[in-house]
C-alpha cells in the first residue's frame, strides 16, 4: 500500500474563485450566502443561497464549449485547472495511469431545468441536440479527462451529499492500491435554479433566513453551489516530480445505514468515522479537527454530534469541530470537496474555520464547534464527514505532511 498525497487543489464557490479566496473568507468567517438571482426566484419561499455571482462563462469558454458545458461542468473545469496548475501539471504524466472521478448529485441540473421549461412552459417542440451529453452526470469527469489526457478510470459518483467524499475516497484507494498513479477527484454542483429549489422546498428542511449549524436556534439548511477538485497521487511520484504535497490522505471509510432515506443514523455515521480512523491507523487522540457535515437541520446536527462522541470517546471533547456550510451553503454533491479546503487550511496553515452564526448552545450539541471566529491551532490530523440522504456515509482521514 502506497502513501497518497494531495498535490493540487482548486475551487469555485460562493466565497470566491480559487483556494486563496476561499481560505481568506473562511478565516474571516465571511459568508457568501445572500439573496438568490435567477428566473422565477420570486415564486420561491426560500430565496437565499450560496450562489456564485459574477461568473462570466462566455469569457472563459467558446460557444462550442458552452453548448456542451452545463454550469456544473464549467465549475469543475475551473477548479480542475487551478488544481492541475498548483500540482505543476499541464497534462497527465502517464495518460493510461491517470483518471478522474467527480461527484455530483444533480449533474447537469440547470440544463435539465431549462429543457423542461422550454418544452412545458414555453411550448417548444425541441431542445438543443446536445442536451443529453450536457446534462449527464459524467459530463464533468469526461471533459476533465479530455482536457488533461486522463485515459485511466474516469467516471461520476452520485451519492447525494456524500458524492465528493466518495469520489475522493475512491480515487485515494485506486492510487494507494496501484490501480492508478494519479487522479483528479472532487465534486461539483449547480442546482440553484427554480426547479431545484422548488424540489428542495418540498422537503421542508430549508432555512429562509440562514444556516446555523449546531446552534439551538437552527432551522434548516441553505443550499449552495460550486466545485472542488484535487490532484491526488502517490507520494513517491509527487517527490519524483518535485511537487509539494498539501496533505496526506491517510484513510477512508464508507458505509450505508440501511435504515431510512432521509433520517441520519448515529450508528452508521459513527461506524464510518471509526472505519476511517482504522483505515488510517489513526488514534482518536491524533485528530485535531473535524469538518462536520453540519447541515443546520435539527436531526443532522444532533445525530452527528452523538456519532462523533461514539467514535472518538472521551477524546471528542478535545477536538475542534466546525461546519463551514454556514459560509458557503450546502453544495450538495460538491460539498465535501469545497469543505476539504477547510481541512487543508487546518493542516497546512494552522487555521481552523469557524462555525458561523452560532448563537445559542444546544444541550444535544455539546462539542467544541469553534463558534463564529476562526482559531489558530497546530493540527496534525483531520477528518472530513459526509452523511447523505439514502443513508450513505463517507469519511476521509487526512494528515499534515
């Protein structure tokens, strides 16, 4: 089993474009959540979100490319370009040994929303001929593989809110086992449109006024959008290229609650956390930071707190835990990838992102949530939690390097 490292990171989300802008906003506790702007937003009950503003796709892509690129693909390509540049790569060093896995819950959701609007609302009898390849969930990894010559395993992962962590975890396993030499991996989501938000409204889990993870006055999640993409490769390959590792991926675990589609399970989440620690040969005492799933819903935050306590035991009281969803929103399939930036910031920069909007302690949520203000700390190991609808859990364990 080989050691596996992250040598490049890229992101675009409501906090800004690029890792540096995202880290700065996280360190300042500055939220990117605000009023939404798109067609028919006035027909929604929920009108706030972590929307990317000022993104001009026409200045970045040709008209031929835009005919193929849904916004979720555009975001993945922007994040992927930053990750590859930081890793010092223009193309795959060995095309057959490099691949790409991107997680997304909705894929080309904007394209689907627009096509349905054209057919049903506008009474048109045809849609663009490239609608299907534009909306398919594997469009993002396919276009990344085309752009960078990645001829190894390339595919999409769709496990709702755990999609990114599954994609990164599977890429890690492939590189560790020798199945691949390197991978581009992460997640992307662009579901902030009328149809997407109207569907989420029906679940009655959305907050109309803000995301407040772990706070007693929390009243739901706030949706975001964006992408995070990472270059993952074997440590010896990175060293041979002279690439500087950002962190080591030390372990990964995934499981299924096999219980309920929407209600999380303490037992399932705890088992995933314990599994990641075991896979990384990491003692609970090593963990200095946990990026929590922390959606701001009543059930998730209470159950996740109990799961962390069950997995870490007495050590849980000494671990800093934060949810950055109060800053960038819940990016659904892309959320774990965007949140991995917070783990890299803790491990590499010694800065723990805060849980913003924390106002009132909840007796059922009694961990150290780093409320409202970022914290300087020496962090040697971190966990990234993702617990999805469908009862699907995926936890990454990382070490500073």
